[in-house]
């Protein structure tokens, strides 16, 4: 029979102890440690959109209409909600773009957050009109308040300029054979920067303007940058840009939105820098290959993803790593993608894989990002688009939207349990080895995270339609071994050398093994 241990009584205490332990060395004024934290896979990243994070939708129609009494999201009211982020167990905030946005050829009524209209001006939409401080001062105050709560802050740096900017500063942009500025893929509201001149040299004008963004980030007190679509700029650009910033702050984090599996969205106009070359240029991390996780159907392919990330990290002596890119703002809500079982699988993979955890605002309470107003005609607009354009099932980055939520408190409880477990088992889940385990069914993956004496075993059913009963082979396992369930449906049967498990469609199970050496 399987033996059990109840650790729930002290999970919360150890959860708080870990948070305080990680940050106890820091007092204010703040000392940035984000690069070290990230490389060690200890970052718990929580992504927010300031335009919606502190917003109040008083008439409950999902859109923020200040002329009807709604309260827009600002740095001031976002600051009031910092404790909500602390309660999630996060230690790092990732801010979706905060720069001024374009109004022409726009997507949505407020302008896409990625249609950057200035390198160093903060979006005036994020200003609290009742606060006497400038929006820059409000943003700086927000970051200072985050630091006082031991939260690091990453800024998102857009890869392209707005159409408006391309009219004002055409010399910064690529032109096609007809002399028109170029947009990548279907991003009709932005234009590609010309980072390389016709003779192959770097375009100093573009580089110097991006340095203005870096100067702004440093002046605000930010701890890192996430570079949007990093691969469409060359190695030489990033090498100089990252070196420029690191002269001011050696601990400044650089995270590339890049994956070895992705293709060039601006083909025929820019070269595509490999993920490995981005890391050589100075980036500390990348997105790995988890954005296409839903397409993985075989355990062997699952383990190849982990192995590929490790192989790339090993090329840099373990000084480069990844994030859990299962559910970013570019992807549909896990609840739409695969329901609550898929949501739980994403949660526990965040907690147990060798990477930095990443959560989008609204994930913890099950937001589907389905908006009542989507694609309807707007009464008022800030841009030249009078439609509430959205990407269905994805966080709205085009309009002034309600605060992300979902209201599923049962999911929040499950989220906190997983994060508390990650903190409690940190010597295994952060410092331990990753060991693939054989299973009796190709649709079931299994792996162990082990520190030599204790192990966490994770088992997942990649088949979203069928229940599967199978064996997970653990050679040193005894019928009398100490096995404690952390997350499961039906209890497994413990036998010599294997766990006999039964998994619902898309289910993930997590166990602790004590004094069982997994090799």
C-alpha cells in the first residue's frame, strides 16, 4: 500500500520562510539581484498590464470608460495592488510595454502596447490625472514600492516602432522596393526598424534611440528588460546594447523573446538571429519551446524539449536558462486551450521543471480573457480604429480593459498549493537533477527531480481525450517505499520498481519519494 505524509500544515509557513529567506539580505535602498536569481531558476515572474491591473469597471461591461465613471489603470492604483502580487508568491513583476503608443493604423481603441511611439516617453494613458506627479515619477514610485516589497521589475521593450513614428522619423525604418515602410507578419500598426545599414554596419541612429529606452529603464530603477521578438535584431546590435546597460548595472537581466523552434516573422527584410547567438550576445534567458506545448503528444518529445534547453544552457556553463512559456500574453488562456486539467498541468510544470516560473495576471483565478465587447464598434476611441479589436482568449493589449480576474477561488487555492510546494521542496526542484522516467504508454510523460536522497516524481497524461492506466518505472522503488501524494486523482499502487497509475485525460500527478534514489 502507498504510504502518505501530510505536509499541508507547514507548507504555508515554509512558503513565507522561503520568500523572506530569499530576500532577507536586501534592505532599501534596493540592490538589484535579478540576474543571479534568474540564472538560478528562482524567479517567479508575474506579468501585468498597467493599463488594466488597477482599473475599476464599475458598470461591469469589461471595458474601461472614464466618461461613465470607470477608473483607468494607472501606476498609482497599480501600486495599491502590490500586495496582491506578493500573495501569489511571485518575486518578480514583468510589465507589459509602458511606452507611449501610436494612434494611426491602430489595432484597438487604445492602441497596441507594442506600437511604440517613443523610446523614452511613458504612455500618458498610465498617468493618474489626480496625482500632481508626472507619469515618469509615478512609474518610478511604483517600482520603488515594488522593491520595498522585495519584488523585482522587468520592463518589456517593443521590437518595432508605431506607424506614427515611421512618418515622423522615416530614416529609422526599413523600406521596401516601393519606398514604403515595412510591417512584420500581420502587425499592421507597427513598422520594422532598420538596425543594419546597406553596407552591413549597425544603424547607429536606431541603436542610440534604443539606448534612450535603456537610460529610461535605469532611471526608473528597473531590474531587467524583456526584449520583444529579439531575433529580428542582429548579434552585433545586442552585444553593444547589453554591454551599454551592464556598465551601469551588472545585475540587469536580459530576457529574449526567442525560441530555437520559431521562424522569422519578418522574412526577406531582416536576418534572424539564432537563440544561441542571442545568448552569446549577453541575454541571460529565452522562451524555450514551451509555447507549443499543446501540440506535444509523445513523452519522448516532451523530454526532448527539456533536453534541448539543458543542452543550450550547458554550452554556457549553466549561466543561461529559460522561462515557463506555457501561457504568456501571446497565448490563449489554458482554460480555453484544455480546461482545468490543462490549467493544472501548466501550473505544476511551472512548479517542477528546471526553469523560471511565469504566470500571466488572471491565471491564478482562471481568467479566460473573453471580453463582452470584443470586436464591437466603440462609442469613443483614442486611435483611428473604432472597433474593440482583440485576440480571442488572450489578454487584451489593444483596449482599456477590465482588471484580469476569473473569480475561480478553487483554482487560486490550487495555485497557492503548487507554489508553496515549490518553495518547500526547493532543494529538489531548484537545485536537483532532472531525470526522465520510462512509462508504459507513449502518451504519458514522467520525470523525477532529485537531490540524491529525496525525489519529486511528476507524471502527466498528454492525451486530452482518454483515460490511461500505465506503469512508471522507478528501479529503486520498493513496495514499502515512502510515497506521498502532492497532486493526484486516483492513488497509485506502489510496486517494486514501478508506480501503477491511472490518469484522467490531461491529468498531472505529483509525488514525493523519500529515501528512494532515482537514477
